[in-house]
C-alpha cells in the first residue's frame, strides 16, 4: 500500500508507505523505504528488519540478526538475539544488549550488557551500567558513572572507579586498582591499591 511498495516472497506480507518492501511470509514493513524479511517487522523511515523474526523500530533502525531487536534513531542490532535500544545504540555480537544513547556492545563481546549513555561492554559476558561506564574485558563488571573495569574478571562499582587488575575489586567513588595488583581489593571513596594482591579500605 503506497507508491512503489510491495509485499513479495510469500503470503500475508504487509507493506505500507512509499517504496516499502515486505519480503517473505508474515513480514510487516511500515514507513518510507522500510524493509522487512520473513516474519520480521519494520516501523519507521528506512527501518530495516533484515533477518528472520527481527524487529526494527524507528528512523534508520536496523535489526540484522535473527530474532534481534533495534529500537531508536539509528539503533543497530547486528547479531542473533541481540537488543539495541536508544539513539545510535549498537550491538555487534550475539545475545548482547545495549540500552541508551550511544551504548555499545562491541565485536569482542558476545552476551555483553551495556546500559547507559555512551556505555561500552568490550568483552564476552562483560557488563557496563552507567553513563560512560566501561566493561573492558571478559567477565568484567563496571557499575556507575565513568566506572572502568578493564581486565579479566574485574569489578568496579562507583563513580569514577578504575580497575585494571585481574580479578580485582574496586568499590567506592574514585576507588582505584593498578594494573599489576591482581586479586586486589579497594573499598571506600578514593581507596587505592598499586601493589600486587594488596588491599585498601578508606572510611
């Protein structure tokens, strides 16, 4: 329905708008230049549900992984079962989640979670929650504004926490663990550990 729109490749496809393509059974595309594949749904200008059962909602939203969801202006869910919600939110690998403007689960990070404006998860099973939070390696966890967990199994909780040690735990605003302090623990505002396997606690 609409100029140059078409439903092709199967039954029960629906195409509504100018130059819209619903390509496959039960595909649904609504909006100028939107496209949907088999059992996919696309709503919005240039929205593209490019894989089976994918859902794209919003201007230039793209869901190109099977069963993926992209919602928001230019949101991009690139892999199977991935979810990208928010302007320019991007998920590169399978089963990742990115929520918030500019949130990203990178190419290094299957099963990763990034929630918050400009948050980044950059390792398999990594988690980053908070504005500019960084889960920088496998199984890392960063919670809080500017929190940074940049090594294997590191945990950073609190605003501006920095943790570069394997299996280190930094908790409290500005708490910090250096890159050579593996297994170290820093707890409290501004607590710092630089040496190997040390601990620091500040009230």
